[in-house]
């Protein structure tokens, strides 16, 4: 089995683990008694239905039953919780450029993640950062055989469970030693209890034959042949089927199949002054058969190309501070970035390193809503609701729908903000200072560690203005501020989709890393709107600075529209609160939706382009003919 865990292994043999644990055994027992820890849970094992022929379920059940009853090192506590997660994923990807097929691939993988915990629900071996590395909700993760062989899977589970247990014992000893050094150890539980669920859905097998995806990709990408100024294009079709397994010693057994289909396209060009420019197109649906036909995709790509050509000829925006109108999908993209770091109610990990907390804050991971429950965080006319149980809104399918989250907890509707007041936060099974139980929002991608993330997030507002009145309010605000023009943003950038070349993506990372904590946002399609006559002029090259979540506490005006913004949420959270941290792609993102009105914000700072443009190519591009 090939391991892909990014966490350094803390123990490989039983002897050093036993020695380390035995050293603190007596003092650990005294500490546990003083802390008033919960009673040890009774591990149970749900049986596999007799009519079920799935050898994956049987291998997981049988190996967990053996670990549940027999896994223990001499002189060391048994695990109180064992969890197996397995992901069986089939992907077909097709890539074309200017009407030519670039690549087509069919891949199948199976990933496994093992979580073994020692201790109990109040204090366990998870959620701790030491000089030896971070041990969060990941146990041992790796690839396993794809042929669903019973014996092979049991062998992999056996080895990984053994390894995860040894890691947990070592981590628990380090964590207990650190807690003894604190004047007041945290009183929040490490892990919340939940009701076990048994839900075994039928498997959905992939079907690639419904349509000729290679031909569709060629036809769609050929629509960009009419734009000879384009340097490069990529039109990517992704068709994904996966089956997710979850089994734990609390009695939960889950098998559920899902599917996703996406078209993601990127276009780039260079302005006459050497500034690199790009645009993107994306569509996400639940099933491959729901993807638009190549004629419709080609039309949308042509619109993106026309928009990019207009941007190429547009003037560079100058520095500006004043009212900015975020239209339609731009407001959804803005909220995806600004809200993400603050929606989670889970507590951060314990750390022996002060620099870790400083790093998290620099990377935008600090929650602005932590400790603010019952305080006003949005205008009194606004509410914020996350509802993974909804399948559609006004006839539009919602991408973030699910029944059970990735920790086996039933999905729940959560009223995060009610009439401007913070009421709740999104929770996984990792408790937080305000809320201790899960509300079914633990999500992950490719068996990464689960985190509380949004699903279908609604920003609801009463008293919104129609499009004409909102525009008038916008222009009046510009006039009152003494501006000749103000800015209207119609599309925000998505670096996960729009960067074709690696150097462009690296350049974006370098630019955003320095401004994460300052609230830097990247508009893509932006217009200068003149107060005198309402004339619009596309501009390029601006970055928004200082737009934090607190900027949404007082919103002068907003529309009565409700735009559905589907996107793939980035599960990593490395640059939380930025476009890089918010957005992923169909290759590893988490399906999510935001429904929001257009937003008018005042005192937004936009900084114009101040970098050095690239040198233009020495030879003109070859002609493109269709």
C-alpha cells in the first residue's frame, strides 16, 4: 500500500510507545480524575445486512470487529473510538483547446482514511499541534486496491489501524504533558457524541456512454477559434462518480453514492501594454447528462472570449476609495471569500508553538465571529441560513445538497444569523467555545480532514431595491461622495480556474500571500460608472484592499434579486478568506452554493495596477482558422 499522509509518523514500533505512555501513566490518571472526564464509551459494531454482497463493507466490518475487541498495547489504554472512511472514485476527464483534443483519461482510485482515538470524548489524542507536527482528524491515509478484494482490503486496514493506534498513543502522551504545563487547561471537549446512523444506499456505477464527450469538448472549444488574440485556452470536462463508506465503533455504517459533472474553461491573453489578462467559464451539475450541449457551451465560451477582448482594450483603473456595487454572482463570490473563515464554530487546535497561532492569523484563518454570538454582525434586515437539505431553489438545482455529512451526522438547516444577530455557527464533531455538538456540516474532499463548511448558504434580506432603484442609489452615493465615477463589479476572479500556466498561478499566490490578513479581493470584470450619465466603461488591473467581514455589518443598499452562485469550495483553507482559499475546482473541491442579492458597499478601497507588465512576444501569433 502506498502511503500519502502528509503527517510525519510519530511511532512505528510498540516498544517506544509503551515506554513513553508508561512514563506518565500515574500522573495522567490523576489529571483525568481531576478533570472529571466522561465515562468510557461502550464500543459497538453494527452488523452488515445478510443480503448485502459488497465485500468492501464486509472487510471493513470484520477488521473493525477485530480491532474493536483485540487492539491494545500492553499497559496502554484501548482505543475508545475507531473510524474507517473509504472513497471509491471514478473520473473521466476530457481536455480540448481551439477545437483539438488535448487529453482524455479514465481513472479509478480507492482511498482509505483511518482515525483511531485514545482517551475519551472529553480528552482524546486529536486536535493538537506540537513541535513534532499536527495530528488533527486524520489518522492514516493512503490508496488501496481498486478491485474490491476482501482479503487485500483487510490487510490494508489491519496495517493502517495498527499504525494509527501507535500514533494516537504517542500523541496523547505529548498532549497530556502539555496540558500539565498550563495553569488552566481547556474545558471544551475534544469530540462530541452523536446518534449512530445505518444507511446503506445502492451503489451507482459510472456510465460514460450516454454522450460522446470527446466530440463535445472539441466542438465547444472550437468556438474560441474566432479570437486570434488568445494566447491559450483549456476546456475541461470532468465526470465524477464516487461511493463513500463510513464505519465506526459507535455503530454508524454508511454507504452512499454521488456524482458530479463539470465544465471548466480558462482563456488568457496579453494587453497591448504587456499586462496578462484572463477569463474563465464554469458550469456544475449533479449528473453528466445534465451538462449543456456543445452549442450552448460554445456560445458561453464565445461570450467569455468577447468579454476578454473588451478587457484587453480597456484602460487601467486608477486608485479609488468609495462606493462599489457588486452585481449578481460577484456578491456571491465575495461572500464565499469573506464569510468562510468565520462560519465555523469549532475550536482551533491546541498548540505548543505561539508562532502557530500567529501564522493562522496571517493566513486569514482567524474567525471574526468567534465569541460574538448574540451580537449584531449584519444589517438588521438580513439573515444568513445554511441548508444542506434543500435540493433546489426557484427551480435551480443546488450544488451543496446532501443528507448525511462526512462524519455520519444527519444534515441540518442552521440559522446562522437572524435579523442581523449571530445565532449559531456551523459545527462538526469537534466542539467549540459556543457550541458543543455537531449540526451536520462536517465536509471533506478526497478524505481530507473534515471541517465545518457551508453547503447551500442563503443571504436573505428584506427591503431590497429593484435593479433601477439600486443603480440610482449607487450613483447618488457616488455623487454625494464627490466622485466623477464609481466602480461596479460583475465578476470576481477564481484563480483555481482562470490560471492556465503554472507561472501565472505562482504569481497569484505570491501576490495574495502578502495581503491575506488585509482582506485583498480580486475583481475580474469591473466597470467605471460615470455619475453624470450612467455610462459604463470596462477597466482592468484593480485589487480590492481592506474588505473584511466587518465591512458587511453596515450595508447601505442591496437588491431584491437572488442570484444562485454555484462553486467548488476549497477544502484546504490554507489561505482562508481569499480567492485562493475559497475556490477549488472539480478535481478536488467541495460542491457548494451561495444565494445572495446584489450588494452596495461604501468606502471600498481599490488599488490600481502598479506592477511591471511583461514584454510582448517578439513574433505575432500564428493565424487561427476554423
